[in-house]
C-alpha cells in the first residue's frame, strides 16, 4: 500500500508538472459545448433537446484526447520497462496511474459540466443527474481507453488505431449516460440508468487493469 500511495503521489506530481496533459481535454470539452450553439442556433428548446447527447459525446472525445499520452512518455524514456518489471502487481500500478489521470482530468470535467449544461438551457433539477452520470461514467471511459493506449503505446502513429479500438467499448457508457440525462429532462426516474453505469464502472475497475497490464507487456516485449 505504501508503494501504491507513493506511486499515486508521483503520478499526480508529474501531471501537475505537465498541465497540458489534463488541461487540453478540459479546454476541448468547454470549447465544443460553447461553440456548438453557434453552429445549430441559439434556440433554447433545440439546445435543451440535444444537450444530453452533446455533453456526453464531448466528454467522450475529451477523454479520448488525453489517452494517447497516458503511457507514451514512460515508453519513450524507458521507465515503462521498469514499471513492467517491478515486483508489485502491474495491474495495481496501472490502476493507480489511471486513477491519477482521472483525478485531474475526469473529475475536473465532472465539475465543469454542470456550468456548461446551464448554458445549454438545462434546468437546475437535471444537474445532479448529470454530475452523477459523469462521476460514474468517466472512470469507465478512462479505464477502457487505457486498454487501447496500452496496446498502441509502441506505435508511432497509433492515434487512429486507438480510436478504432476503444470507440466500440465506449458505446454502452455513451448510451446510458445520455439516457440518464434525457430521463431527468422528462422528469422520469434515473436510478436504473445510474445503477447500470455503476455496474460498468465496477466491471471496468475489476477487469480493465488486467487488460492494461497485458497490453503493456505486449508493447514492451515488441
């Protein structure tokens, strides 16, 4: 546990020294939400109707934007090999890495999203459902995306392949997240959708670190 705590502090320190790694996706998310009304018009009813899908698609793309560099720097400087050869379980180490990444990017996205949702005309009653769905959905996006990042870290131009690998895995989270917000807009119960998102989060936390570890071993071996 002391090693995992030290690893978490190290990863947070390194991310704070490279603010572009987690600020760029956040700025991208805000720009998409801000500029979209300029393209489709500022009709309040229209913006309210498309807000659930727009917010979740923007969140998905923002998370994807930050994934390519998740293990890239460690692969380039050789420290990824040391991580793979460490005596601690690799699955736990990469879980801590993804947790640090989510704390600075995904959690910031959860905090910013309600402010941007108000700009799209969403009523305040929908904001708790929005925050809860993002809080449960973004960890799954980060973990599933890290699987693709681990498999493509050894490729010089793996961005397109990364998107092709993880986009199919993102579809259930996207459907459930936008459905949660649509149900909240219509005054319907959202507990069922949130429970499914929680199930996906638990499943991702349980299985994704094993897949990430296997992908890193394959990439390092090559």
